[in-house]
C-alpha cells in the first residue's frame, strides 16, 4: 500500500491539487456562511417595524417604511405601459373603441365617459377626473353619493370607523372629497398589528351573512381572494341612503342576481330611448372567477395577479397587481409548462370567440332600443311594451354582466359563453315582437342612427360633451386643489 507521502513525492502535482482543493472548500464554506448570515439579516430586517402603524392609517408611505419590498412593488402599479390584445393598464377610451356602448347606456352616466381602468395607484385620481362624477362646486354638490368612494381608498375604512358606514354612504361624493386622497393600498387589506389579511368593507361581510355564511371562518387562501372581493364584484346602491349591497342572497350567477333585483324591484336607470327599466352590471369579477376552473382547483386571485417573489431571505407577495399576461413566468408557468407564447395565444383565442358573440349581442341590443323608441314615437301603449322591455332588460343585463367583468372570457369561458348565448336569444326574441308591433303601426323600416364614432353616438342620445368637459375642467382646476390643500393640512397633524 502506497502512503500519501510517497505518492506526493512521486507526483508533486497531487500536493498542489490537495492544497487548492482545501482552499476551495474553505472559500465555498465561507461564502455559504456569509450568504446564510446575509439572508437571515435580510429576513429579520424585513419584519422590523420602525413605524408604529395605527389601525386606520391610510398613508401607504407609512406602511412602506416597515415593508419596503411590498411597498416598492405596489408603486409599480403606476406603470401604464402594458397593453394586451384587448385590455392591459393603458387608459383606453372604451366608448371610442366601441361607440355602441353609448347607445346601450343612453340616459346613464356611463354614456358620458368609460375608460379602461389604470393601476390601483390611480384609483382616486381617475374617479375625480371621470365625467360620471360630475363637476360639483359650492352651489351644486354633484350627482354621486359618498358610496362611490367606497373602493377607491384606505381613507374609507378610516372614515367608516369615524362616522359609520351608513353615514358615509349617505353623504355626497363631493362632501368627502377633501377626506379621500390616498389611493388603494395597505390598510384596505391588512391588519396594522399582525399584517394578517382582513376585510375592511362591511358590504362583503353583510353579503356573506345574507347567504348564511361566516366570513371570519375563511381560510388564508380564501382570504387571498376575499380581500379582492371587497371591490371586484357586482353591487348596487340601495334606497335613498345609497347603502352599498352585494346582490348575492340567491347566489353568484347572472340569473341568481337578476332574480334578487326583480324581487326587490331594483332598477338602475330607465333607458332614454327604449324606456326599459335597466340593470347596470358593475364588475362581477369575483363571481365569474368562482365559476371557472382556476377557482375550482383552489387558486386565489392573488396566486395569478400577485404571485409570490423571493428576495434575499424573504418570500413575499408581489404587490405589483397586474394582468398575468404581463408576468407569465411568475404567474402562469408556476403551474403550466407550456411556452409563454402558447399560453397567451390560448387566452387570446378564448377572448376572440367570446367577444365575437358579445359584439353580435351588442348590435341586436342597439337595434332593439332604437326599434322600441320607434314604437313609442308612434304611440304604442305601455301594456303592449311591458313584456318586450323585460326581454331587453334581461338581454342587456347578460351582456353587461360579461362586458363589465375584467377577464371574464379567461376566468370562466364556458359560463361566459353561455351567458352571451342566452343574451342573444333574449334580444332576438324582443326584436321579433317589436317587428310585429312596428308592422301593425305601419312602420315598414326603422331608421337606424349613424353611430360610427363616439361623437356621433353621443350626439344621437342628446349629450353635450363639450359643455360637460368644460364644467369638469373648472372643477379640476378650482375645487380639487382646495380638497388637496385641506387634506395636506389634516395629514400634517397626524
């Protein structure tokens, strides 16, 4: 047996190999130890709390001092550069893209302005700027109630704690303007002491109670969707108090909510052309998501829109809330092994097919509204028109339930297709009845309007947009600066 000493004497290169190997092991061990120490320090730092946060602290910057990674990723919602095939976070003028919407919402504020939403960072700014909130001033409080602020700001839980939800809803939107200045953020979803997810909007709690469920029994995974369901849902303003209610008593489907609205006699507005008592869907994102395969498999909203990230020694939720199509690697490909281009094509294919049929339903509805107006202009009686208006109401509710939802054709393509199909059938049934009535009235051909662009469509339904824009600009230049000045003075006293 040859001893190591003899082997080295015969082959000195072995000594060098052992020497260098020993140094390599030492350096590697040192680097590993350094990495472990650094990651531990980073993890400890991640949970340091230099700021003591009050239960209703609305300022995201105060929370951000304690949770810099989440805060920095949240502020990426300022970015409006992403555009998918149909949506994204660019401020798209949807009435310009699809002027038929103007006629479908004739007599309702959405016919004035409807834009694709930007990121959460802009929630307060966008609701101030939109024509739907009017141009309030000292003599005119504007058309909207305080309820319209509910989903826009962490100032809302602060105000509700102070005055109660009922009083908050009942105030005018303009009255709360100086108080609501911080955009959607930390206090909307998190407990200040434990960072646990929490529900801050009473409407969601009340909706679960009305369904006989206890939301406090929700799991952490369920909460990762429920905090989104505080806002991304269908809702309406109940009674003179404008109390916020989710119509879930009968369930989540389009028919369940329609039955609820019919049972309480709710109408959002009366269509200015057809005189139909209309329902306006808001954004039933949570409800439609619940009907899809991802919810069935146990995923939450946050799994796809706020996936986990790791930096240093910390795993955290990415608060850059965005479309998964702009983050395929961290969202979709955690589960799906296909190439990103294939996954995006799958989404686009579903969107293409559903939007094709959705557009057919829009065309039928526009014609039904115009044909109904022609019948009214000829002196038709309300008894004859009542069943036809009910068909139009049902058909447009189904269209709007899909059109108003973010990502419906991805979240639940089968259910979405079913809803659109039902809508087409109802709209065509209404038009068949109208055709018979128009023939009896001696109307051989209805003159359909030229609504080839937004301006033409808005003029057709009688909107004076230049006047509305001028009034809005005065509001933005004079009233909003006063709101911001008052808010700055108030927050300086914190």
